[in-house]
C-alpha cells in the first residue's frame, strides 16, 4: 500500500458513560437540540442511526481485556473499526489503538484497506508508506504487536446517534443501541448479527469532551436523573462470555431502591 492511501489521526479526550432507557434518550435528545442548539452528527441524516462495526483483538490469555477489567490507571485495546461491511477487502477501515491513562482516553488511528489491516495485525505484513509521520505511526503499532501476539476475538456492532455542539466543537454526545456481539465469524466480511448485549429498552450514552463537561449539561443530567456508570462493550461482553452477568438498567434501579429502604 502506498503512502498517499494512508491517513493518520491522533487525539485525546475524556469519555463518560451512562446507561439509560429509550424514554430518557428521547427526552434528552429533544432538550439538547431544542434548549441548547446541539445538532445531529453529519452521518445521522436527520436523526437516523448509522452502524459501527468492530473487531477486537487479544492474545490467547485475553490479557488485554482481563487487565482492562481491573480498572488500572493504564489500559489499552486494539481494534479494527468500519462503518460498512467490506465486500472486496479494499474498503478502508480504521486500525485503532485505544488507551486510557488516568481517565484520559487517547486514540491512535490509521486508515487502511481491510485486508491490509488484517495482514498487518495477524501476519505482521507492514503497510508501505513513504510518509515520515506515517512510518512513525506504523512503527508504534508494530511495537505493540511485537509485545502481544493477538488474533481476532470478538465482533461488536451497534447503531449510533451522535450530537455535536455548535459552540464547543470538542463536545460530542453519542447514543448506542442494538449492540450485538459474537465470537464466531469474527470477520467484518461476514456481515452483521450476534447476541444482544443490552436489553431492548437500554441505551449506552457517552459524553466526550476535552476539558470538562459544561455546567448546563450537568444540570440537565441531574434533572433527568441520569447518573454516570462504568460500562465497556468489550468488557461486559467478556464478562458474559466468562459466565458472569453484569448489571443491567433494571438491576441498577432495583439496587438503588433497596439501598433507600
């Protein structure tokens, strides 16, 4: 692959997660748009959801996800992310190394053809590029892959609605539903399908920002009784895969009620 076909993105931010129901999502989106002037992401086309399709990689001991579940100050995940299913293998995807360091999420992204991304991760075939910065990024991925012999472990897909703020372009709020996971056919070329991770009425909301969420947003969340939680799609999928369930929204509400009695 030539250097001009490679694109690189690097960024860091905070990400806070909230498990909510469909009614809360509907009310919150309405308030964010009508009261605060937030807008749908350009890919949402008037509020319609768009699909995100991921392959997560780990070693035979599942050391990456096991370490992540310990909630350390530093953790990392490797994935391929696409926004459509590749038909020829030449469609581009994101190869991402996602790290969390002291609460700050950093992402290193490289855009590659799907087959080239798989060959790089699974077989060590380094993408070719004449761009100096691109070479350094590829070397960072190569170093990670030299430490961990990874393979595709789980496919995770979901449908997303995203809102952006017109005044603060660093503020982004996403709502994910229909989260499906599978540990067979872990290949984007196999298309969608899998076992639902959430109950039908549940939604995963994420607030993404650089410095701090604005006070007006915190006030709205308080008024709507929406509280932060710890929820990792891959982490909870792996928890279920190991035979342990995680707390759904109804479970959390029941526990809260019991604590008050």
